[in-house]
C-alpha cells in the first residue's frame, strides 16, 4: 500500500514539474527609450528556483549583468514591475512564490550605470 501511495505522489510531482515553464524572457524599455532591461531565467524543472540574469543596456555603457536565484512562479509582466521615479532611477520588483518581494535599484544615465539588490 505504501508503494502505491509513493507512486501516486511521485507521479503527481512529475506532472507538476512538467507543467510549469523552465525558461523565461522578459524585456522592459525605459520611458525615454535609452535603457533596456532583459530578464532571462532558466530552471531544470518547475519546482526549482530560477537562475536569473538581469542584463542592462544603457547609453554608451558596456552591457551590465546581475545574476541571482529566485523562487517565483513565473518571470513575466505578471510578477515583474518597473517603477521609474524619474528618467534615471528605477525600482525593479519581482514577486516571489511566497508573495514576498525582491527589489533591485537601477540607476542609469549617460554618466553612470548601477544595478543592485536593495532591502
């Protein structure tokens, strides 16, 4: 009987892991059109964390990249928001699977390019 329940549990986990996305790509362009942010994520199964590369192309700077892992259902417009306070400053928020938020600050101008996680 235990074997039967174990097989059912394993089958259920296998179906869940196969039904979710394992790669994602989302692009955002700043209101002034001078900054592009590409969010690229990959994971082996839908129950694992995303391995994310957030890439920034701005002005004449070489592409910047920040890599991190995150537990989220998806990586798309439904759980990633870009809030520009002015044309230089943006807070990027990613809603995690437990409904908490991870926040990243982007500062992009002709003089500087910075991207980092904030609390």
